[in-house]
C-alpha cells in the first residue's frame, strides 16, 4: 500500500493523496480487509506465494533459503 501512496504523492498534494487513498481502500477492498489480524492481506500474500511457486518455483526456493518466506 505504501507503493500506492507514494505514487499518489508524486502527483497530488498530501491531503489529496490521503483522500484518494481512502477512496481506493473503501471502494476496492472488502470492508474487513484490514481487520482481524489483516486476514485479507494475509490471504492475498498466500495467493501471491502460490502464483510465484507455480510460475517461478526457483524464486520461491531462494526466498525460503533467505528465510524471507
């Protein structure tokens, strides 16, 4: 999410970036995405891990060797 905010700050004022980010969070993410231990974000992370494992298993293996997974 910091990537989104950073890009918004490149083209908007701080307050405008904040409100656009709020709009994105409320409109495009489920209401409970950031609640209850970040369940929604953790689910996205696991899905991404499975996609990387399917497409690029060597990358996931390297992450595991570096203890990044």
